[in-house]
């Protein structure tokens, strides 16, 4: 009888733990939320710090339990340079040594207990703005789960603002069949049409916080987009699987070859198929068709922006990278760590532009720890 791989056993144990937490949390978390709401209502209004208020506010949720990562300040400088007044909501205490630099880069700072993942912090930020009587023309909501932006000359925020929609995000998933699509929760740009919609205020006032990840994703990330769309808000994402596949179909065989060279896989069949395509490369329509079919299969199996980071950066201008470990496949590898290895390799080769020094150092340290643990052997 074959032994179950350790990585797969760990994954299933984590899933079981998450399911149990999701079920049991609904019994006691409403009491925690009411207590937390009383605590928040009793907090004094934070003083204004180094950045003046503007008509645009960014609720930036951070969780930095040790030291504040330098890339956090990169994100804050990017927001300020684009006219946003950052309200930093911290799900962990701010170390005194990091406080001056953080306070110089934000409008207000609110430290809270780590209750409810990112949507718990988002909710506090939205309700605090309402309690303070602040009604921004535009509201950005984002968190520190991604390195964003990658470079000082990023146009990502400007492109978000140019989208003719009420609710704009980075990556839109779906719709598939009869299911509505949803925007990933690391980034939202909320325009006046959505901010003034009763459904927006109702969502945040009635949102049930949870320390169970499954609940936070279901009630937060998935439900937020769905409820705004149901209320008539137009929701759009800059990036999607459909846009990725459409863009790749327009590329030359040389671009497709480079895309495969920098691809990241956690399933052996995809890695083997890629290797065979590269070994048999020919500048022909037949090879291009086979390569596009491979891209379609791999991108539908895993997140396209993790598997194929090279074209997402240089062709789509995605300009952010997830910090999380990501899912593992039959190879027992971390998809996001493998993606970061490929990304750094493309930057070192000059096939992608240089990263901000703070971002590059943090990404390199992440990959180094991954390799030292013996997980990134390929």
C-alpha cells in the first residue's frame, strides 16, 4: 500500500482544521464581534499624522507581527504619490522602532486586535470613516498580502481609476456558468456610485467577522462582490483568466517559448508537457497551437498569474505578486514560491524590469528560506 506523501497529509489536516473552525466559530464569534464593536466605538479619533487628508482615502490593512517590512512603506509612498490619504489599519501592534516611519507615511493609524482576517480590518476602517463623518470621493481598500507595486513607475493605480465601473479590482474570477464572478480581496477601488449605494453600508454594518479562513473567504471576498452586483453596482477587474488567454493567443511563438521557460508548475504532467514543448520548439503554427492548448490547461488547473508570471507582468502589467505560500500539487511544491523563483530568474536575466530594492530583497529572502527548508529542489 502506497504511503501518503507528507505534504498531502499536512494539506488535508489543515483543511479539516479549517472546516472545524468554520463550524464552531459561528457559535461564539457573534459575541466576540459585539464586544469588539463596543471596543472600537470607545476609541478616540486618531490624530492626523504625516499625510494630509485628500478626497481619496486608502484603507490599508497590514499584519506585521514582528517588524514593519520595508515594502509596506513602498506601498504607502505609492498611494500618497497618487493622491490617496492612507488610513492604516494594523492587525498587530506597531513596534516603537517602526512607528515614526509609518506615521510619516499615513493620514491616520488604527491598531486593533487581529480579529476577522482582512475583512475584519476592512470593516473597522469603513465603519470608522462613517463614524468620523468622512465621505471620500474614492475609497481604496487593500492589504499587505501582495507586494504592490513592484516598481516606482507603476501605472496600476492609474489604470484602476480609468475603469468605468463602480467597483474595480485587480483579478476577477468567473463568472462560470450561472455563478457570479468575484474580485480577489487584496485590492478594491470603490467609486462614488458604490460608496453611496445603501447595499455598501449595509454589507459592512451586517458583516459577520470570523477567525475561520473559510468563513472569511465565503462571507467576505465572495459575498462582497456578489452583493454589490446584486445592488446594481458594476464590478470589473483589470485581470482575468479570459483576458490572459486572449492576450496569449495574440503573441508570437518566441513570446510563448519564453512564457513556458518561466512557467511554474506543481503537477508533474504540466512540467513534463512544458519540457517536451520546449525540446521540440519550432516557429510554426502547429507548435503555437500546442503551446496555447497547454497554457489553457495549466491556467485552468491553477491560478494563471502564479503559473505564468512572465506574461502577466510584461504583457498584462499586473505589477503585484502574492506573498503567500500558495497551494501544492503532486510534486509537493509551493506554487507561489516556485513562481517567485521564476520571477527573480526573469529579472536577473533582464527579461523583466528591475524590482524596487525593498521588494526584491524581501522576495529573495522568501525564496531563500523556501530552498533552505528543502522544498524548492527543482
